[in-house]
């Protein structure tokens, strides 16, 4: 249109792009995997909390931002179980880093 100059209008495209979505999806999948591996090492109440958090972990930025308490709970549980929880704590950190 007009040689690409003086075009006025709306761009209804998405911000970010496929690379960000792939990275977010990978981070969610990684966190889900390490949480499943962590469950046998948890106390029953911690395992229930993690089990309840798993369905909340979706590769949707806005939904994850709203579910900050879920991520905080998971991070706290990972920190309390020590070295065995480190991969989960690191995965939460990576995911939070992507959310900004």
C-alpha cells in the first residue's frame, strides 16, 4: 500500500511471537515434569497442593500472571524440601522470568 509509507490503521496482530510462545510452553512443560518427579518426595499436604497446581499451569501468559499465588506456593514447597526441590524452584524461576 502506497509503497509502505503513510499507512494508517490498526494492527490486530499479536505482541511477541511464536518464539516466545514456544519458550513459554517449554517452561510450563518443564515445570510440570519436575513437579511430577517431586511429588513422591513431598508430605501429603504438599503433594495435594502440587497436584492442585498442575492444572493451573498453562502456557497462557495472562492466566499465569493471575495465578501468581499458585506459582508462589509451588516455589515455597520446592524450597522447603531442599536439594530435591531445586529443579522445581529453578523451573518456577525460569517461568517467572518469562512472565516479566
